[in-house]
């Protein structure tokens, strides 16, 4: 299936270039991960689908980002 360009693409590119962090939220199954993978293929993606991941991020955010930076070094390059 061909990728469908989203209207928000230019907004995301602008935000990533001017921010340390980007949070993309929305309803399930609407293409958030597909969008991020298509627009930013050079980055790994960390998401909060897993309950344990959400709990770690909520309870120990600093530790969460230390762990994420080791597991997803390209994702965290922008966060540095």
C-alpha cells in the first residue's frame, strides 16, 4: 500500500528541528507510528504501548530516559 502524505508532516518537521522532544498522540490505528517511521526513518521510536514502559516513564522519568537512550540511541540524539 502506498504511503498517504499527512497534512501535519510539515508541522512535525518544524517542531523536531526546534524542540528537544516531540509527543504525537491520537486515536488508535490512525497511522501515528507509520507517519513517524516515514518522516523520520533515521530515528528509532519509543512508544508507550507497553504497560511496563508507561509505568517506568511515569514513576522514574529520568531513569526511563537513561534506559531509552541506551536502547534507542538514534531516538535520543535529538533529546540530547
